[in-house]
C-alpha cells in the first residue's frame, strides 16, 4: 500500500517483524540479533525493514512500546490504594520475566554504550511509561490522601515506588520479592500522606 506521503506499513508485516525481533533477542541476545535474521524470521526482505526502521534498535523500541503499553498499564482500582500499588508492582516484576522485559533490559544495556540509543529510549518508551506511571500513581495518592500531590512530590514518590524494583532486577538480576514490593508501596503512600 502506498500513500501520497510514501509507503505505508502493512500491519501484518509490522507485527511479523516485531515478533521476530522479540524472539531472536530472547534466543540469541542483543549482539546475535541482526536485521538479516529478523528479515528471515519474519519472512520479509531486508529492504522492507530498512524502508521502515533505521536499525534493530528502532525495531526493538517499537516492539517494546507495543508490548509495554498493555503489560505495564495501570489497572482500574480494585482495592485499597496500597493493594493496587502492590498489584501494579507485581505486574512490573512479571514483565521483566517476559520476552518484552528482556528486550527492555537489552535496550537499557545497549543505551549505556550508544548515545543515540539512549536518547531514543529516553525520549520514547521511558518518557511514555513515566507519564503512565505518574498518572496511575497520582490517582492512587489522591484516593489515599484525599488531596492532589504537586508534580515534584509525585515524581519523587514514583522514584520511591519503582526504584527498588528496578534496582533489584536491573542491577542484581534478581526477582523482586513480595516483601520488597509491599514495603515500596506502603512507604510511598506513607510519604504521600505526610506530604499532603
């Protein structure tokens, strides 16, 4: 399909490429994942890929954004604010064990060595996820305290809520246990109440 502004991606081809990239990264690691391998696995020509993405990093960023949009979404309130925060942290912890979470970890690692990848990751996926996290946390804090947190306080609370989980998984490569997630949620809400 071609539009007036140039070629448009077929959704089925786009999904085949993103799924192939996810699969190859899990099977072969970041270094072993190549445009050639993605094209072969997806059943498309390399030229098709290069028409729509500049690099494998761009493909993996697209795959991550698609996967995380649902996996890391904040759910509708189902319990107390503390219960909902703990449930969300469990979803984030589970995400790290999934292929999309492995893509995220690979991109974070690569971003430490590649400035362009770091900028793309921060201005794309990480910025969007931060906005989702701030909005979800804002709603939980509002329910818990009855007041609206200011932006600076909210940003600090988000760091407190998610920081220990990211640290445990990304620095030590360990799974975040239930005690850590519950402590993070309760401390976040305790500080929110003091700041209200």
